[in-house]
């Protein structure tokens, strides 16, 4: 039997609420797993209101604005327990939180991230965007190893008891000016882009989400249900 996972669309959800929801689902899977039960994973898709999050290995000074300016731009800020440095989430960005049991999938963390990246690369190729990985950095990039290298999808995960949390953020119709308030993922020499910017037109968000959901199922060889 293939690994199964329930797909959950939270729509527009505050970051803290989505984080607490992830923790609840993660705990339930870990408890059931310890009891010897096979529990389906979860794949959460959502968007967040404007928020900056700092990962465990991040540097506070990569947030380039103060609390007063955060309020001015209607943004919030959280220190997260995911990997990686600082990033931005906001409307028009497709955020995915897979809560998968890596032992059940029989893969390690490195392969898990690789398969997420692969699903995103395949999704972007459907829109004639040639994306790839960048040596020494997670996520999905365009024009890697050139002066115009730019990130289109950030990835930051946490794995506890072999069960994943947090995930990825794909810029679909994202307001990219918010990235100017940080050093995205700690980089000061690389840019950020979106599907909308690359193609010059606003994208049908639901279509992109459905496309990526199918690519994730294929990349991991899993069955998704609602």
C-alpha cells in the first residue's frame, strides 16, 4: 500500500494559527506512530497575511526594519523552529506544510527536501519556467550560477521523531517589495522572483495549487485524499 496523506486547504490563515495547527497534527501522528498505528500524513496548503519568520539558524539582523515599520506595513514577525534563515510570507504566495512520516516513506531528510524541490521544478516547467536547485542552498532558483540568480521558492523544515513540519513557500502572485525589508534566507547578493513576475501576468492561484499538489503526490509516490 502506498503512503497516504490528507490534503487540507486552510485558505488565508494567520502564521501562528497555522503553526499551532501543524504542531497539533504532528503530535497526533507521532502518538499514533508510537502506538504502532499507521496514520495518514497531512499536506497543508495556505496563504498567510504579511509575516516575516526567522529560522533556527537565522540572524536577527537579516530583518532590516524595526517594530514601528512592521506595523506600518501591516506585517508581523515570528522566530520559528524550522531550519533556515529569514523569509517572508504573504498573500499570493503558496505555502505548503507537509507533515509526512519519513520512516514510512523510507527516505531521509535530504531526499525529502530533494523531492519537494523536484515537485516545484516540475510545476514551474508546466508554465515554461526553467527552474533548478542551487549548490549549497535549499529551495528552487532561476538562472543559477549567474549574476541574475533569483529564488522563486524557499524551503525550511523541521523533522522530529522522523515526522516533518513546516515546508515551502512558492511565490505565485507575491508582492515582492516585502522581500526588500529582509536579506532573504540570509543572502545579500541574490534576488527573489515570482511566477507572475517571470510571465508578466497574474496567475490563477487555485490552478497552480492543484498542479503542485499533483506533482507532490507523484514525486513522493503517495495517495492524497481530502
